[in-house]
């Protein structure tokens, strides 16, 4: 998907048709005019009351609200869409006793990538490091995890900025999976700028936070991580035991392979930020999606 609040129908359909696997249930695709029309793409994760992933809903189960006004759904797809992900791991001093479990957990995520998915691996402490290019070679990615460096401070938001930079120019779904056990302590970039960038660049953020105890000091993940994940339609998981790392990283992989692609045509392109809401008509279901978009005028692929 393009880094804008609205995307041309031609661009989204080209991505869907080129990369999508056969859908779980055949859905009638809309007929589009030759003239470019802007649409707003939305990726949605659906869970039931027991937090189980729901993957068999149909178009009629969803409702989209743009600034609280219902919008007709013009794109619906429940097939898996490949993604590019930056996996960014906190290897600061407070993680010393949990680094082995963290590496194993990151490997659990990486080995579950599909052949068309791509990833980069990075780490942050008093510095930030990241792989040079995206790869779908799972063995090489696992090796990268084993070779991550460690340090002392926690450049959390600098690491997010580096992750967003790494996704620039990448087509399709773009994701950051970031893990930390503490607050930011040494970044040049602030949270507000990171949130603005993630929204504007349409990057989905998954954040995993761990409460830890290092040297008698109890640490908690930065409270802004939850907001960052919720605003971008990703997920936030806060753990109290490092033994839960493996299952949580696995859960993120499962969610990324179980999302719906929705789209609607905005009625107003005013270059303003619009509130988005996805509702489900079936009781007991919960939808998780990004909460806003920028209604950019003339934001079509032809003008990019």
C-alpha cells in the first residue's frame, strides 16, 4: 500500500490480484471504472470473546464509519496478503537475563513467515542496528537474530524511527514488530513524531512489552506503545513473564496471516485527518483496525 491516506483503486487491486492467495470463501469482486478513483484501504483483525482469531466473515458482516458516517464497502478480501516487517528488539542492559528467551521468541515469529513475506531484523540499546535489506530467507533471518549486539540505554523511539525509515519505498503491507521491557531513556526523536509518521506512512505497529526485574529494579514497557499499536491497527501485548515471549511472537505471526482487507471511497478529500471506525454486525466479535486516515486530495497513484 502506498504511503498516503488514500490509494488508487488500480493500485490496491494490482497488489491484491498479484499477491493474494485464493480467498477462504469466494467473494464477488466489485467492477471499477477506468478513471482512477481514490479509496482508503483498511486492514482488520477480528477476534471473538475468547480472543480467538475469526477468519470466515463475509462482506456483509462489516461496517465502516468515516467521521461517524457509514460508508459503502468497495473492497473486501479475506485472503492472506504478504507483508514486509521490521523486527526490532530491545537488547539493553535490563534484558541481560532474558536475551536467550527473546532470541528464541523472535525465531518463532520468523520461521512462521510465508514465502512471500519479507523481514529485516534490528536491535536497539544505546545504539540502533538494522539489517541492510529485506529477505524471505528464514534461516538467514534467524542467524541475524543470533548475531544482534547488546548495550545499556534504551533508544526506543530512535529504533522506531529507524524501522519506519527501513520501510520507506516498500510496496504492500508494512509492519513494525517492536519489543521492549522499559521506557525510552536516550532517544533524539519523541513519541509524538513517531505516532505522526506511523499514521501518515500507514505502517502497522505491533508492540510487545515485558515487565522485568534487573538488579533489583522493576521495569515496565513505555505506556505509549499501546497507543501506537492501537492507532495504527496493530496489537499490543504486555507480559509479566519472559516465558510468555515465544507464544506472543507466534500470536503476532498468526494475526498478520489472518487479516481482512477492506476499502471504501471517501466522499470528501479535504486534506484533513478523519476518524475511522470498523464495526461488526455479529455479536461477540471485536474488530481492530487503524483509527484514522488523511483524506488527501488527488492522492492517486498517477500523481505519485
